[in-house]
C-alpha cells in the first residue's frame, strides 16, 4: 500500500513522463493481445468446424502420375457412375459418397427480374446430412430426386430474405439458367426447402452455396454437366480403411484413387496460423521490450531523484532487500497500469483488426471475431509483468547497493 501511495505521488509529480511510460507498455500489450486473440480464435474456429464434420470425411480423385522432363505431372479424370455405385454398394467402411460442384455464370429469374447468382451448386442428396445442414423450412431433396433429375431446389435463408421477405418460399418457382453450347433457356425449379448457411469456415473446403439442386437437374438435351468434387464419409474412425477399400474397389491400369483428408487440411491450416502468429508475436514482443525500456529509464531517474530518501531509509535500518522490493514494486505498478490500458484499448479496437487477420489466414472466410480472448489478455499481462521485473531489476539493484553515507552526502 505504501508503494502504491508513493507511486501515485510520483505520477502526480511527473504526470507526462509517467503517462508516456504507461502508454508505451499499453501499446506493446495491445499488439500482443490482438495477435494472440487472432491465433486462439482462428484455431478454435478451425477445430470447431472439424468437430462438426468429424475426422471421417475425405475428398477423393482419380489421378495418374507422369514424368516429363524430370517433372512430376498429374492427370485427373472424373469417376464413372459405375465406380461411384461400387463404392456405395460394395464397401464395408464407407458410409456415404457424395459429390459437390459449383456452377459458374449462373442467373436466377423470378417475377420477371433477372439476378446474377453466385453459389448455384449441384450436389448429391448425401451432401446435406454429411455437412449437417439445418433445414429451417420445408425439407431436403432425396436420392430419388437425384436419380430422376427432378428440378427442385433448396435456397439459403439469406437468399430467401431477399426474394421472399414477407412470404414462405416453399412452393415458389424460380428459373435458373446456365450458359450451354446452344441454348440459354431458363429452367424452372420448385423451392422445397430453406436452409441455414453453413459455417463460413466450411468455405475452406466447400464454396459458398446459395442454391442447392440435385445432381443432373440442370442437364438439357443440348448440355450435360459432368465433374465436380467427390467426397466419401466413413464410419467413425475408419477413414483410412475406407480409402484403402476405395483403392481396392476401383482398379485402373493408369489411374488410382488419391485422397485428401479433411483432418490433414485442418492441421495444415493450424500450422500456418501458428507459424504466422509466431512471426507476428516476435514483432509484438520486440515492441513490448522496447516499450519496457521506458520503465528502465523512469526508474533510473527515480532512483537518482530519491538518493536522499534511500540514504535516510538505510540510515534508519532499511535492508537492501526492502529497498530492492520497493523499486521493483514501483516498476511493477507501471507495468500493470500499462497492461490494463492495453487490454481496455484492445477490447474496443481490436475486433476489426483481428477479424481481418483471420480472414486473411482462412482464405477470406468471413468469421465473427471477439474483441479479445481472455487467455490472450492473461498471457500478455504476464509477459508485460515479466519484462517489467527484468527491466526494473537493474535500477532496484543500484538503489539497494547505494551506501547510506554516500547517498546522504550526494543528496
């Protein structure tokens, strides 16, 4: 308490110098809180996505490796319907096989108005339960709709608000168009369901979908669409066995099944996040160290200005340890004031910065970022205290070593 009272008097006596010292510490803490918040938030949201999907999904493709002029080249072909049927029917470990493909250059016509449509997507019926899409109105299309190429559609809740703000979308007919080789006709689709958009971080793996239609429903006499990404979902904990089984079921002289595990993609993003965070954290730590030099400066000046006081205290029997602890406590108070100010500022200002950093890290995914992460604030405060103690140690030792007679004489 005596240290607090004395430090308050010191701040009152030298307000500008004290304020600048606190601001320097606050700047370093603010930077560190922002960067650590970005790291914790990004990793938590990536892990949350995999918590929803599990570790049982993989994207598969048929690839052939060739060597040309010393370079490894890969040729990719699409799966045949027979191969996909074999995976569904003959596999012991594969629970679902689904495809997903976004249609580019698409347009939507409703009530005579034409809208440019981003996110028109053809998908298998299994895609909906595999991604745990939440149907908020109506129902999802089925495998029968896919087999019969029924022109039915699911639309996102955001699109529903734009097209049907005050009425139900179920039963409404929209017209969808895709440029084909010889026809630009619009095809009618009946809306049978509305779904909540999936987690923005899923856009790391699946592009944003605003309209979902069954595979093949856009086919016309002039145009048939083939392609898209193929995914398998295994039984719990059996994704490796499912891939091995797919490789044995689909045999080809040149092409073989190649798999990209979602768990590996998540680990890759986490490593990238951690590496970039480490780089940013180095700069933030350097800024905090430079800021703490202010504590070293102000405590050295304080020791010089308090030479007489130190001499009197020693003459009255104060130990070296008590002098050292008092000076360290004063530097600690400045550090805690700076840490508190830095955390308060980050609470009101770092949301935008953190969101932008996460968007860059996660392929421009739009995510909700908190103002600060409690653990980030705790770590930053701890680092600030540690640095303050280190930089306050030299002035404290100088004060403790000062002989009482010399201190009184110099005063």
